[in-house]
């Protein structure tokens, strides 16, 4: 999971755009709902003149960077549980993609004059705590965790990205690109459920737990970071107001329900 941290093979993935949205773990981008105004219509040079906005972006990039680094580590570990060499190689490829995303975020922090390690540090305990509390017991639980957890985080970041300056928004959306894990997870989990339907019940309970833990952890982290929380509730430029925050989490929850259906699990 990045922080609040996803090839269309199965038949559910290869259909219309709504099905692809569910399978790839993305909600409709708020970016596409309206033309950009305020900070979202500015570039980094103009927007970063506001010190509070700058602090919020540094937090955001720090959280994303550590999330990508943690995702790389987790995928590398998950590869050890892979049942076949082909699966192991596929996860290794995904881990490599996550590390490249981390490098882009790290380089951007350096470019704007911030020390990457310092920017990531505030988010280490929360992310490590989440992963410790939700350690998968087997290969399938690991796939569901990456699919559900990373998709929730990606949905959140896409919502936030709609309110960012154009330079930061482009970077954030680029590092949220699907590494192939979404359709890979859907294919493997659905095949496992087809082979043994009893697996579905266990994985559905696991996914519900992940959803709750991910949202709780995300809300706690945001609450601890003044610049981020101010951005979300409207204190920086045209950020979200409280009503919009509620709508945002409703959209994230709806997207989660669609992803569960793509996996063949009850939400």
C-alpha cells in the first residue's frame, strides 16, 4: 500500500470501460469532471510561492515515495511465495516498476530542493504499521492485499491530484500507472476461486479487513500532517471542503466494491 500506495487478461477485464475500471483498481478521475481552476491551473513555479501549499506537496510526494518503496519491497517478498517461476518473474517485473516510480518521486523531491529521506520519514511508521497488521498468510492473501490496498491508495491520490498544480499532478498520475498487478491479481484469484469456491469466503473477509485498515490508517496519517489535512478540507487554494471529502470517500468505497466484484468476491 502506498498511503492514503495497479494487460487485460481475464474475461472480466477485457470488456467495456466500466469493467476495465473495476479490474484495474481505479475510480473515475476527478481530473476529468471539470476544467482546472485556482492552483490546479498553475504550474509548480507559481503554486509553490504559497509555503503552505509547498509543504502539502512535499508531504504528498514523501508519502507516495515511501509507499512506492514499500510496494517494491512487498512485491519482492511476495515473489518468494509465488507457486511458479512464471509468477515469480511477473512479480519481479512489477517490483521493478514500483522502484522506478520511487526513483521519479525521489528525484522530484531533490529537484525542488527537498531531502527525500526527510520527506518520507513522517510516513514510515504508519505504513510499516499497516503492513505489520495486515501481513498475508499465503500467496492469495498477498495478491488481494496488493490489489485492494494499492487501489484504495491510488484512488485517493487521483482525487487529490485534481487539485494539484499541473507539474505535480502530471508526476503523481504518472507514478500511479498500473504496473500490471491489477489484472494479474484478478486472473489468479478468480482461477483459485473457480478451483475451490471455499477460498472466496476467506478472501472476501480478508479484503474487508484490508479496506477498513487502509481507510483508518490513511485518515490518521492525514490528520497528523497539518498541511495535508488543510489541503483536503479547503484551507489551501481550492482544496476539498468537508462535504467534498465525504463524497471523495464515497467514490473510493464504490470503486472498492467494483474491484471486489472483479475478483469474484462479495464486498
